[in-house]
């Protein structure tokens, strides 16, 4: 016989909040917030800069860094102490699980931020597409002294991917300015900044949506605070904003259109984990439309398995409801927990049973091509969903306004716009308007908007 008490059940509040109204009423008092993805070539200082942001905003403590510094020094890598804060992600430590897209939180005087970090080691590109599609902005880190290596390497690819998933705003951190020769060389900054802006605008970013900031993640100059107003950094103190000021500005203009809140819930599942013994399954993702609240019952597509929402976290703090534009963790339960566990997968969509997302086996995408497109096998990415498929027909070439230029082309040359039919080998939960990225052979061939849903999927989900 067991003397164990039954586990205390978390208190479930009833579903009774008119979320869009409550959200609208509290708009004036709410702090701005934004999520950003960090991109850039390996070794350009991404992790160090993020460690610096977390340290200087008080999200991590100096004693944590010192502990890392000791470990790092023992391995002869003292300069990596700040970067290690990102590697041993709080997420992974606290939950004892590995997540593909780690989230770190920090707050400035005016706004709350989430860093989305897709670790480089495994499956980097799919994770980066997933991370970027959850982000409001991108932070592109460029080593001021190694621009060429970046342009030959991942800098260009990441910029293209960020644009391909529909990211519009970028802060460029021209990093390692302390290591320039001479240190904080203003001419170097100007030329790097011009080249990076050209890359971004050539890729389709609007110049007004790009902010460029010189900084040193390692020393912290011009990250959270302006550098010395005399000496080599005088020009920075005089003429540049800090990285945090640039982020704050973008956060202040990040809003959720109220129409979006009134739509039925859509949330693509980015990670699945066991947050605590209290809940059988927890999932995280960005709410792309609608709202959720504790006590609601939802279904997960394509399997249609149902679950109820026991608890909701935003930035690791419990909340009663959450809305479109927010990154959330939902703690789920179900009458048949095993069935739920068996059927929920990364890339699935969470919906109401009264307005489920359609599940199809083919679709039309209106895209811009980056490489010549022909019918044949491709990899389809919609956020975190990644499916094998094939381009089955090139329907038409179109102009920027969508007007037909040519029907049934034999090929879509790089740089042209087209409507293309794609068939997938697995069930695809999709909505018209979703961003689609088409890749093949490790390269991005095109990206655009899902513009038409095809045949309903009939096989097993
Ligand atoms: P990541 O691969 O882009 O995440 O780069 P890391 O943050 O791991 O940094 C790579 C190397 O560059 C490490 O040795 C860092 O100490 C060094 N580093 C990073 N930021 C700076 C900086 O602002 N100035 C200097 N001089 N070195 C830096």
C-alpha cells in the first residue's frame, strides 16, 4: 500500500476572459516587447555579445560569469566566459532537456526582450528558419575586422534566410571595434556599415528598417551604455546610439494589429518538452493569430488530437492568457496523455476544433526565386515545419503586382517572381498567407507566400 498523497493539482481557472478587450484596455500601460533572432558568421562574437546584453541588463549575475570564466580559463579559453552563458542555456539547465531554439530574456528600462538562439551545431538552417520566423527583428553580428570572411560565409546566407521568412527589421552590430587597428577606427566602421547595408538592401530590406551600431561585446562598449566621450570612442559617444537604444526603438514600434487577436488561435509548435512533473507535456511557440487562455480545449493538427491548457507562461512567468505576437509555453494535459504524447510533433499547429487549420497534400506558393527553379524534389519549410516534397508545376511568371507575365514557363530564372505548385510527401497543416521557404541541396531556392491550398490530405497524419 502506498502512503503517497495524490499530487496537488494546479488550480485551473475557468475560461472567461474576453482577451481582445482586456488586451486593448491595457495597451497604454503595457511595456513594449520584442523577440529577436541572432544571426551572423561563426566567431563574429554572437554569443559573447548576447552574454554581454544579459549581464549588463542584470538578467545574469557577474558571479555566474565569473564561474564560467574560471571553467573557461582552466580550458585556456578565458575569452569565452561571456559566450558560455548562452551555451549553457538557462532553458536547458532548468528543464533538464534540450531545446532546439533556446530563449533568453532580458529587460531594459523601457522594454522586454526575448533572444531566440538557434544553436549552430545541429540542423542549423532549419532551426534558424524556425527561430527567425518567431522573431520580430534580427540582430546581425558582424566582426568589423573580418567582414570578407562573413560575406563569403554565413553572413550572406543568414541575411537571405531572415528575409525569406519575412523578417523586416534588422539591427546590425558592427562588433569587435576594440580590436580594430587602430582601435575604434571610424573609417572602418563606415565602410563595413556601407557594405552590410548594401547586402541587406540588395536582399530586400528597406533602409529605414536597418540600424547600424558599432560596439564591443567583449568589453561592453556601446552595448548597454555609451562609451567614453573622449579618446578613440569619442565619435561613437557623439554620433551613435547604443545597441540597447536601437533595440528599444524597434520594440516601441512592435505592435499586434487588433484584427489578429479576434481570429481563431494559430500557434505552430516549436519545441516539445516536459517542464515539470505537474504537466504531462509542455510546448512552446509563437501565437501567430488569436488568443489562448487557461482552461481552453484545443486540437493539434494534423493529428486532431485534443488537449487542454493547464497553464501558460510568457517569458517564464505564469499568465492567464496570451495573444498573437507573444512567445508562449503552454502546459497541456489530456484525458489520454499517451495519445497526446504520441501525436504531437514539432511544426504541428495548435487550433480550436471549431476552426481547424486545413491539412493538404499540395499548395500554390507565390514566390521570388533565388536560384533557377525547375520541377523536381525540394524541401519545404514553413516556420518549424519541414517536409520533403516536389515542385510539380511552374504555373506562371508574375510581376511585382501579381500580374501574369507568362503562363507555364519551362524554368523560373533567379530573381523572377512566379506561382508554383508544390506537392508534399506528408500532411501539411497550412493557411493562406503562411511564409514558405523552398530549399534543395542545402541551398535556398526561393521564398514567398502560400497563396492557394490544394487537395485535402487523405493519408495518415
Ligand atoms: P560566435 O561564434 O559568433 O558566437 O562568437 P563568440 O561569441 O564565441 O566569439 C568568438 C571569439 O571572438 C571569442 O574568442 C571571443 O572572445 C571573441 N570576441 C567576441 N566579441 C569580441 C569583441 O567585441 N572584441 C574582441 N576583441 N573579441 C571578441
